[in-house]
C-alpha cells in the first residue's frame, strides 16, 4: 500500500526590538517591534536536519540599513554579538484557530560589546545553529533572521548605544500551524486503487511525553550566563525544532501509530488504545534540497505492525518536535500479510 503525500504548510513570522539601560540597569529607551524575516538559510536550517539535534539562538546587531531579503546570508554591516542569553519562553495556542507556537528570547549585550566607541544600530539578526555558546560567531556567520530597527511610525531608525550601556535584544518567532487540512488520496490495496478522504490536524499539542513533564511540542532549554565569563545559551534541545526528521517517541502522545479511533482535538493524540505493535517500524525523511522549503517523511508498517481491527481510521505521525494526525475515510484495511506506507509532506514559508 502507498499513498500520495499529505501536505501541511507551516508559516513563520516574528519580530525584534531593543531596550537600552545605563550601567545601573535603569531603562533609558525602548524601540518599537520591527518585523522579522526568516532568511532562506534559516528556512533551510529548520527543515534540513539529518538527525535529531539541538537548536540554539544567537543575537547579533549591525549598522546596515538595506531591507531584509530571503537571500540575505549575513547582516549587512555587523557590529557585534550578544554577551549573555537572559531568557527563553515557549507559548502554545491549540484551542482557538489560528494555532501557533511562539518562541521568545532575550539576549543581552554588555557594556563594550560593540567596542569602545558609540554605535548606531540599524539591523538585528538571529543565528540558528547547534552550538550552545557564541564563541564561533563572527560577521560572516549566516543569519537565519534579519530585521531593521524602526521608530514609532514604523520607519527605519537607528538605536544609539554608548560604550557604557547595556542593550537587551528581544526576539520572537511564531510558527503558525493549520488547524485542519482536508483532501483525498488514492491508496492501492492488493493492486486496486481506493480513494480515501483525509483530514490532518496537529496532535498532542498540550501533552507531555510519558515520564517527562516536558511538552511534546517545542521544549526550551535555557542557561543564564554569569557575567563576565560565560554567555549562557537558549534554544530548543530535547525535542528540537530543527530536528523535523524522524522522531519516534515512546507512548500514545508522542509516537507514530495507527488506530481505529477518532481524530480528536489538537490538544490530544488520536483516539484508541496505544500499543507498541501499532507503532511504525521505520520513519524515513527524504533528502532535503536547499531552497525548496519542503520535505517528505514516509512512515512504514510491516506485516506484523499496525494491524488494527476494523481498519485504520486514524494515523499519528511524529516529526520529533511536533506531532501530526490524519484521519482516513473509508478506513484503510491494514491486516497481517499487508504492508502500509504513509507519506507526509511538510513545507515552511514566511508569513
């Protein structure tokens, strides 16, 4: 059995702003939020992981004033990098459409981070990589996000920073998640194509993995740096966002499995009773090509796995840091002696 890819489209948006403090950490000034653009390299990073890996965020700032573009690889005129990560939070909305996951970070630049002279900051950036610290970051490090600083009317404007001032760099990334995707696929059963209507939804957005307090969707990792020797870090690690590859999980909330149950709400997994012999035998991520911004994931059940009495009316598909579920009508007649492959296509773009 084999079905065509079921498509799910993620959209990303976000914003940057800065808050300036004097040496006593008394607030001096705060900029408005400026719109974030995830660059082509950033989109590639989100989908291109070869295996499960951590993702860390690193703030940078510069003097360039050219408008951000998908083709940007660095800041236009790099001035410096953050001194310490101050915080990371993750907010999940799965009750009222549009659903989203919002990741918010604060990176602090200590006095002198931009040198011994005053600077005018016009652009902010965020670097995605798999390294916790900032030691390797230079002006040539690829940026995954870029934005221009703005004034109260939304026009580009500089942030003036003196050598004895602190600067907090606030960044938000919002991943917009479709609440429902409806279509039809043709599945060949014993050589005879059968049309199945499907509905795809996010799954387990409000659930932890068994034995862990951490949510299945987007788990943050944070370590605050100790001035002045260490920078700390913030990122997504245990179930990392860039590892949208071949996550398996180990329970009904987090694994890829088949059921005769209902689809259910985004907060929960598929209906039915989970068992290890209902889990997929293999999950394979197709090779990712830079600049395409989509990737296919194929879930396979062998002769002795996924044999659901009454047929498969729901499938849950794990992508490591996120879980999806799909209903099929009529039910797929997967029984002992038959193999099943289901393909899920995930794409990503700026909103």
